[in-house]
C-alpha cells in the first residue's frame, strides 16, 4: 500500500531505513487507510520512551535516536520527512518536535515529587532507542576499524558512521541508518538472535524438559559440527512457537540431515547465527569500503561463550565481549553527557573500557569455517 504511493527506492533514499513490516510509517499508513479513529482524534504521536518522558515531565517531543527508526525521518534535512508524510495523507500535526539526546528537558512533575516526597529531579533524554544507548557503551578505543554486535533476542550488527549511507547497495542489502548519540549514525542490520535458542528452550519446557542455557551449550558442544545449517532470518522462525520443529522442517526442506536432539538443534542455531554474522560483516565491508579489524559484542548475549567463540571463528576476526549491561550503561552515559559530567563520547568509552570486565575471543579453525560458509551461502543467497 505504501509503495503504491511512495516507490520503494524513493522511500529509502529519503529515510535510509530498512524495510520491516512493523516500522512506524507502515503502521500509521495502515491506520489512515483503514480509517482508524485514533489517528483522526490524536493530538500528538509519542514513541514509547517519549510517552514516558511526557508522563514524568510534561515534555512533548520525539527524541532523535528513536524517531529515526520509524521510517518517517529525513536524515539530510534533520527533520520529519514531510513530503513522505503528505503523500501518505498522514496528519502532520501529530508529529512532535524532534529533540536531541543527552539533553535536560524538564523536571519531574510536582505531583510526582509530592508523592515521592523528593525535590525536583531533572528529566533527561538519553539515547532512548535501546540499541543507541548500547552502542554508546561500546568500549572501542578508536585505533581500529570496529563493528558492533548488540546480542540478545535480536542481534543488531553494524558500524558507527558520521553520515548516513543510503546507496543502492545499502538498500539492496536492506541496511538501516538509525540515529545514535553525539550525532552518529548506526548503520546496521537486524538479525534473528538468541530467539532461536530461547523459543526452542520454551518448547522443551512445555514438553517437560527444563534445560538451563549452560546445559544446552554443553549438549551443543558434544554434537557433530556443521551437521545442518539454517538461515536465522527465515520467515518461518519469526513467530513464537515450536522452534525445534521449525528448524527440523527447514533442514528437511533443504535436503540436510534433520536435527533431532536438543544438542543438534542448538548447535545448528549457534553455527548458523555465527555464519550469518560473517555474511553481514562481509556485506558491511563491501558497502562501506572499510575492513573490520575487531567486533565488539555487547549485551546479554555476550555471556554465551560458545556463540562468542563461534562468532570469532566464523568472521576470522577478534571478538571483544562486554559490557553485558550495555544499554543501561549507555543510558548513564547519556545522562552524564547531558549534565556535563563527561565531555564527549570518546571519554565515555574510555571510562567503560577501564571500569567493566571485557573478554576476548581469538579466531580458530579457519579452514573448516570457510567450508561451512560456502555450504551456508548455497542455502542463503
């Protein structure tokens, strides 16, 4: 429906955002198309983090890092993409002013201060998209070309740029240009992450087999390597449900050995994720023209030692892990920048390097992972 009004190429050239069916612009367009009453009576549209800011302080705004993700922001004009909004017949008045992260936007409402028996507290806009805060906490030192992997239920893999990269190659590979702290651009791709493991574990639990993540990792390591591979981003894996059966069905459909045991299924997921990361790193290098020297892996997934080692092996590049709580630390960085407690993002990352536990994984088994990648690419275009 949207592409009938705004061609796909034009929409990407104006916004630089990857096409995903839950993007805010598509949701609003569907509301307008279907005559949803809320769209006609709304005074403002607030992204969820900004709705919380409003409830705390009364401030009405769209914080930059979250606003950019909705596919209605123009990174060149640094404002809403008003021409796109007009072509889709969306009410312009619902789009609030865009505000920079790391700014104080007010104080806690007096009624809340009274309830809590506290003095007025500053309300601060941080990088309110969780990945924006997580990337701010990446402990890179600037001496190497680095990529980041925010690893959790989803994997967000990309690089930090000074300007958006909205080329035809970037659009063809479905990369996104989202806002970051300090005016940076998060050039990245969404990859299905530990969701494959989490949903498999949930299904086994429903069957009465309650495995811990450590037990699953041990079973995976005891299983045959590279027995079966899948595309982690295949549409069949998106919805909640019986993930082990879906993984088995994918392997059956692609004429591979069907994983039967929990260990085989988890090993398939781990190896396939690592190979997808390799594919993405190679795409980023090709699109940006820069060789990646080190991958910084942050978030809850950084605790998964098996996947961390597989990732280093697959991309044949050192992997530095940590901090685990990167989003929370990035939130603190945003507050500290807002009140002048630290001068800039460079200093913030130096503090993270010197105050958190980091791990390092050195690549191994280059030849076997090279062969596995060739097999993987025969399955995944």
